[in-house]
């Protein structure tokens, strides 16, 4: 039972998954509302009654206006990076809530119109109602909580009303719709799990890529720098000199190379140990670095 109720739970613990869901909604939700508006217009055309303008004209105009405003809102959102994790969670939670509210509103309006409609109009109403339910669920599939809630709410509303109206003549259709609901729930759960796995795989790949780049940069640093002083080593110095030589427009006599040697360094190592010699090298390098101009290159060519 706990696993069943978990299907309707909105999990906001994974920020990257939320961003992927929000990005997918930027293309799916406007399409969903366009389909809803088209179905509303079709029902209005087939069921229009001048004697019941509130039911057959004003109500569908209100539903279509809300749907189009929400579609425009989603189209204007742009990059998800401008939202914080808390804002994304709030938007997704609101999407789940509005999806259920819009589903109940549309179903209630269709049932309201159905009561006074003729036989032809009633067949159209049941068709467009089922079509709206299926399209809504599939457009919300990347967010399992919203899709499952809409699927269950719309199916229950449809089944409860059409199983007893007209003496139970539409009971077979209600049962078929319940079977369709179960099938959509299974497909939605499977698709959502695959969607989450794709996001997780992409995140793992990105982490490994960053680790590879970091390792590559570390290897390059080790290969082209002196481990004792941290200065560029002989290989890096020669590479920079080659680049300077190939530079266009380099003025003659604009490059100077100065070698500095420490006399008596072997005596320091012999009398005070290699630790003292290493500290001497680091100190000298630090003082030379402080005196070098910005366009100068300080390197240690005597190290490994």
C-alpha cells in the first residue's frame, strides 16, 4: 500500500531531476493546454445552446482563457538556471495541483453540458473527455505525481458518473476507460523511471568527465611544473619560448633570457641536509617571483 501511495508523491529531493522535468514541461505543458483548448472549442461548437450561454459559451471561454494563460506562462520561462531549487520545487508542486484542478473543472463542465445534450452531442462529449484525459496524462508523464493524480481523478469522475447515467448504458465504456487508466499508469511509471535513469546517467557521466578533466589538468601540472618550487620546469619554459618565437610581429632584441645559479648550494645540502636545501630553493624562488615584472617568465630549469 505504501508503494502505491508513493506513486502520487512529488519527490523534490533531486534538484537535477527537477530541472529536467521542468525543461520537458516547457515543451509539453503548452501543447497540453492547446489540446485542451481545441477540445473545449470542439465541445462548444457541437453543444452550443443560445438558451444556456453560461454553460455552453461563458464557461468554455473561462476554461480556454485559463489554459492559454498557463501555456503562455510556460513558454516565457526560458532557462531553468534562473530558478533556485526551492522555486523549481514550488513550480512543480503548483503544476501538480493545477493539473488536478483543471482536470476536475473540465470534467465537471463536460458532465454539466452532457446533461442537456442530444444523442450526437453526448457521443462527442464522451470522446473528447476521454481524449483530453489521455493527452493530459501523456503530456505529464515526465512528472509521475502529476500524471498519476490526473489519471486517477479523471477516471474516477468519469466512471462514477457514466456508470449510472442513462440506466448504466455507458458502463462498458467506463470499464474500458478504467482499463485504459491502469495501462496509462503502468506506462507512466515505466517511462518516469526510465526518465530518471537517463538523468542519473547524464549526471554520472558529467561527474566522470569533470574527474577526467581534473586528472588531466593535474597530470599536465605535474609534467610542466617543478614539484619543489611550483615554477614552470624546463619543458614548459622551452614550450613557451617556442610559442614566443612563432608569434608574429615580435620585435628584434625584445627577448632576454637570464640564468641564475646558486653558488655553494652543494655545501648547504651537505652541512644542513636536503631539507634545508629545499627550503632555500623555495625561498629564493619566492623572492625572485616577487621581483619579476608581470610579463616575465620565471622557471626552474635545474629541477626534475
